[in-house]
């Protein structure tokens, strides 16, 4: 923790720290350290000769590809990729597809007016609420308007050049088709499009961190802690929430799945530097600047996994907070895998849970862990069950 002072001077080690905030600072500091040490595998000759004591070596066939090295530096065990899709169900058109890195999934539990978490609330329910589709109000779809414009132009002017231009238009917000002379008298649509925005997991991390947001603002504008138990499983299946499995489901339709939209999108690829907010990447040598990696291409091929991979996770750690917002005490539950000794090659047949509170460490039962009012959950991906 003391090493973080070089990256976050305002991080006070002597005062009470929020566990999720401390984890976020730690991971961001690690990412900054790794990104500073990243050197592309190939550069322009001008970049190389500008360095002191440079040497030009022959290319080794066994060397890692630039893509593999990029993954090694920027896609860590806590890094997942969220996909945000904007889809119109009036014309079955995928308007946009954005990708962004995440290190923690922040889930908001359902609570009553007194700040108590509603009974039978579960992590799976919180995930469903977080990834459910939300309908955008008063949204006019780009493609719906063009479909109406094509019908109007075909009926009123029958100019094939204009009709063909409308069919090929992909400019979205910068489109100037409405300024065409034959469309100026076109009546405005009498209804808005049924457009939905939805998140899904495009790439699942090796270590899944879930933050159950217990800090909330009450009716008086005060920050309070949401009290109550949120059930969480020992084995968590994230497959229903991945990009290949999730359907467009809405709260208003009781979770009813709508027919998926056609995979047509005016936007497909998004450069890595903007997504990671790594401004210094622009100054990297030309070797990585010529052909930047994209989150979208990484997510589309499933990272290093195949489409058939099961996104199954096993609970490894739980963080519980006692007290009020801004004060109190944290304890950690940690699962320890069976050890293998010389006398017992198979090791212990059972895994053991421990409770860590400052310097005190106690053995606890699995039931005590599952009864905890968790703030942070850590799941590790299981590759074989």
C-alpha cells in the first residue's frame, strides 16, 4: 500500500479507507505502472535511432506477436469488457455498439424507503437489473427516419439518385439528408422509435469483482448505508449475461425477451487509447500507432477463449463492512484450497474458509460466509468442473 503513494499522493494510509476505493486505486496504479513499461515490439527506424546505444536486431520467429504482448500488458486478471448496445426494435437495427473496460461490476440492490434491502435480494437478481434493457424515451431512430424518407421520396419525386443516397447513408448524427430539397415538405414522424440500451459482458475476466453498493442517499439528502443480507452463490454462472447469450429484456415486460435485432451497425471498431484513457499511447513509437488494437476486435473473438467456453466462477473471497458510511470496520473471508504434502499426495479433501480481522485469523464455516452482509465479492473463473 505504501508503494501507491507514488501514484496517488492523496491516498491517506493512516485513515479509514473504503475497500472498493482502495482496490480501484491499487488496480489503476498497477495499470499505470504496466502501461509506462510497455514498449512496442516494432518501431520505425527513426524512433529506434533516436534512442541512445541503439541496436537493430534480426526478427526472431518465436517472438510474441504485437497482439499477444498487448493482451499481456493491458488485459489483466481483473479486466473484463462490457458491451453497450443501442438497438431499435421498430426497424431491427443496431444503432451503436460500444466497448469499455471494467475491473469491478457495481451493482445496486433494491431497498425500501427506510434504507433496508428488500428480502430475498440476490446477486443474480442485481446482475439481471444491471444488464436489463432500458427503453429510451423520445428517441428518433436514424434508420427509421431514412426508411420513411425513402418511401416518401419514391412516392413524391421518384429520383433514383436521391433514393440511392438515402439507402447508402451511414452518417448518423452528421447526416444532412433532411436538407434535400425533395424532403423539406416531408411530414415529421408521428411516433418515436422503440429503442433500447443494454449492457452485456463481452469478455469475462479471470477474477470477477462484484461491488454491492450499500451507500445510498435518502430522501433528506443524507448518505446512509443499506442494511440487510444479499444472498450470493458459491458457484456463479455468468453465461446468461455474456454478449453471445443475453437477449433484449426489459423491466416493463417482466423479463420477456424481445427478438434480437439484426447485426447491422454503423459503428464497429473503437480504438484502444480512447477506451483506456491512456493519453501517452499517442506518443508511443509508430510500431503500435500504425495498427492499434481495439476493444471491439478483442471482444468479438472472445479474448483468448472460445465461444463454447462456460463462464463459471467459484467464490474465493468476501469483504464485509460493519458500521456506518465513512467509518466502521472491514473483515475478509478467504477460501484456501487444499494443500498437497509429501505424506498426502491428494491433499485435504475439503477447502477451508478463514475470517481475517486485522491481525486475527479464525477458521469459519461455509454457512458463516454465506450469511455475511457482503460489500465486495471475488469470484475466480473455473476452467474445469
